[in-house]
C-alpha cells in the first residue's frame, strides 16, 4: 500500500491554505478562524498534530511555534509554501514499488519499511550452517589445563564469531588430533550437519599436515586448490565433498582470518542470498612510512588508520607475523598490495578496508 496512506502533517501546527499566508510576519500576522471541520474554507485553519491526516481544502501546515493562539483564532507569523510540512500520500513508498530487494540483509530500517507497508511476514533465506574444526596435537580447548608444549585454540573461536557476524550459524566441531582417521570422522559429521565445513591448521606441506588428505578421503572431488598466491594465508586449500564446500584455512591466527575474509566471507554472503559480497567500509589514507612486500603474491597489510590534520593516515602494523594476533587488535583495517608491486611508499594515498572504527 501507499506509505503514508494519506496526506499527513509532518509537524505539530495548523493546517492552512498556503496562498493565504503570503506576506505573513510577526509584525503583520495573517489571522485565521479555527475550525474542527475536515473540510477547510477560506481564512480557516485546523489544529493538527504530527501524523494527523490533512483536511480537505488545505495544502500546508504552519508550525506551532510560528503562531499565536488568541481565543478561537490564530495569528500566523510565517508564510508557507504548498506542501510545506506535509508528508504526501505515497511519498515514502507507493503501492506496487519494491520495498526491499531480494538479497538484502535485513537491518532495522528495512524491517521498519516492511512493517509500514503492512507486511507482517517475509520469506528469507535459511541461515547457512558452518561447521568449524580445529586440528593439531598442540591445541587445547579454552578452559582446559595446558600440557607441556600446548597452546589454547583461538582460531575456532574467532572463525565462529566471524560466521555469526555475517549472519551464519556456526557449529563447533572441536579439536581433532593429527590423525587422518580422526580428522576424516569429524569432517563427515560436519558434512552431515552443515552446509559448509571450515577447518583451521594442518594445511601446509609439513609431515603432520593431514587435513588435505583427510578431505580427499571423505569425498570427491576433494581438494581442488591447495596454495594461493597471497600473504598471509598462502597454504589455504579449497575443496568439495558430498556436494558441499570445505574451506581449509591455515593454523596461524591472522592467516586464518585473512583466509576467511578472502574466501569464506563471499561464500557465506552468497549462501545468505546476497547479490553482492557485503563490502567493508573503505577510506583513503596516506601511508606514514613505506613497506616492502614480495612480488608475485597479493599482500594483505594490517594498518592503523587515524585522523591527522583534517585527513587520514595509515600506519603499517605488520606485513608479516601471521601468528601474532595482536597485529589484528592494534590494526583497524588492511590494505591490499597487488602481486605486481614490491610494497608501498611513504605518503602514498592508499585504499583501506576497515574492520574497526577510525579514532581521532
């Protein structure tokens, strides 16, 4: 339906015919007789509140503060133009218009427009279910006692949070030891219960990196890509089994996050029914110093963007150190250095994709 369904007042005040207010000032007010009728005659006005329907015969509303009530009449101190302070029928949305396009992630404002249109139910995409598995003998669950040479698993926690951030429903598959059979069994559970399986760790070329072999064991075609020309996250592998995608991310925390950003984020957006990948906010900033990066790889450099002298500066946090989670908490964005460049220069204007706020 039309929103609004009728011409209505956008302010508290008096409904009048605009041409009758021409020349009105505080020193020479125009005087109107008040009426309660829904049809207004010459030199008549009706008091209205925000949202009230506009009576017939009028085309504007004078704001309450631009008038003075004198018994059953009002002095109008300000002239108005036709349509002033009026929300016209269908001004927000007209019957037959598309209120919200398919593939839109529903935010509070979308829900408001849908509700204003009188629609109480809409068809939505199922939230994709993402099973997340960590691998490695060195890992311990948070809250457990650390054995010698063990570290707490943080990747699974972070990846699940990234999935939830996008609107997906993560499932924790726990930690699998460095054993092909154990990893394979966890993968089968994930494939049965979820739409996507995401693993972290065990994807390099080391002797205990069993995940690609385990993936090949559970289904065809198995691993289709192993190793990507990017830094960090070069050991990332992409696979399919039982008709479902498997993302094999590195074990280093920052590499896992960047791998998620590049491969999991677009996949989840597609599964959510979005037409396009939900973009990160982007700003232009100048590099505070130069950095060197390797040719032949796309480099994702963490930076801290901050305000300075009316502009924005980007301070490199680290182009390396994919095991150092603190580089992600100190940074609020990243810049992509293309494969054909050997770094960035001091003072160079670059495009930064933000994952946190810009501070002063």
